[in-house]
C-alpha cells in the first residue's frame, strides 16, 4: 500500500513526520517499509546515506526520486505486497507528475499548522487531491504545535478539516524532533507520537484487510 505524506506548504515538518512514521511502523509494529524521498531537499535520503557512512543500519530502504520516476517505481513495487511505501512529497501542486502519485495513494497524511497561510494551503492541497483521487482518506496532523495558538482559531480550523478527513491530536514543537534519523527516534518524543501513529496504524490495518493482504506485517 502507498501512503503519501504531504502538503502544499513547505516547512510543515512532513519529512520529519515521514521518518517518525517509518521508524514507528518498522520498529514498533514490525511492518516492512520503503521510503521514497520526492522532496526537493532530499533530507531523508541524505540522513539515510549519512547513517550508512556511520555504519548505522536503517530498518528500511530510502529511495531518492523525482515525480517523473514514479510510474516506473510503481511497477517495480507492484508485486511487493508485504510492504508499506511511504512517499515524502514535494511541497507544490503545479506539476502534472503528481497526478499518478495521487491516484496511487491508499492514504494521505497531511501535516499542518494553525495559521491562516498553512490552513489555506492545506485546504487547496486537499481539494486538488480529492479531485484526482476521491476515494483516498486524508489524515490531518497538527504538527509543530505552538503554545500561543488561539483556541478559537484551532476550533474553526478543526471544524473545516473534519469535513474532509480525520484529525489527529497535535504534535508539540520540541527540539528533540531534530534528532530523528533513519535508524532511531529519540525516546523523549515517543510518548508524543504514539497518540498520532496508533490511529494511523489502525487505518493501515483496515486498508490491508480490505485488500486481503493480511501478510503485510513482517511478524
């Protein structure tokens, strides 16, 4: 199955969220994972290569790729039924190469912040995504949550997003998230991500069951 992590707005923490989810699925849930890094900065791929130099073996493979590579990659992964493919998307919507990626998605995780620009970008991303793939589920993750968010703003944003998809509990802004890499999640942040990733894991299991791929786990 294919899970996209993306939003139109850059700086929403999608690459870090991709790493956190990849680590969680492989280490806590024993699911086989591939990560495809399509973000322009290729930060996940860079961390992956750095880990190999330092002889720290990741529990999954990271593939740096552009949108134009996806049709071929999809064909190569077609028979890989025992893996979850996580794709860190580029932060844009103005590329036709996104159409086959959106079409192939089984689930989309969309990190966002409680500010007007992030909310507008999130809504636009969601509308375009649903127009291309109306069946796909969207999971919204309030990421890098600041302590000064107005309660009224939060309620209004939540109300609008819940009309489109499901909403996770916020992940607070902590310096320890900068230490996440392809082989380790700091223990200090694990309690913060469990309430987010457990519901995501349940959604993954529902999709797996619907596809009759009960053997996707590595156990």
